C-alpha cells in the first residue's frame, strides 16, 4: 500500500513536505524493480533543479537508474546514511531510505503529481 501524505511522480519518486523542506525518495515499486541497491550518487548540494530533471543516480545489482526531481527546487541535503547503507532504500523506501531534501520548492509543481490512490491506480493499470 502506497503511503498517503506524499505526492508521486510517474517516474516513481515521492515527495513529502516537512516544514519548509521537501523530502524526496523513490517508491517501493521502484526499489523492488531495481533489486538490491548498492550505491546512491550524492546529488550536488545547492544545485537548482527543475521538475522532471535528472538529479542523481541509484545503482543496484540489476541496473543503474536516474533519479528525477519530482518538483522544482534547490537541493539542500543528501541522506549521508546512504553512503554506508544504500540498502536502507530497499528496507524502508518511505522512511530511513529518503534520498535528498529540496528547499524553495515550486508548489505549483504538485499539480503535476499523483496522490497515493492515483499512483496505486497507475501501477495497477501498468
């Protein structure tokens, strides 16, 4: 079941607001498709990204996959725990496995994202 309280992109990223920051990660579906995650590229801190832009890479035993910004903003933080434990994404993609935080988010971008029910419906149809 996809958690509520977040917005989801068609490219399987999620975003959740905590104060003035937006926390970003990948969905449970995405981590399962990737398999055992072995490396997460640290995004460039203070880099401004537009919605849909590539902002990082996740590598697994199966493949490498780009991470796309679900909303526009400035990358303010990277989950450094992933440097020594990238498998946290496999174990807890919606919690300890978060990837980065954005500030200065363009909230209008949320209109282009799905809620949990819409994301689940998209996955059911695929």
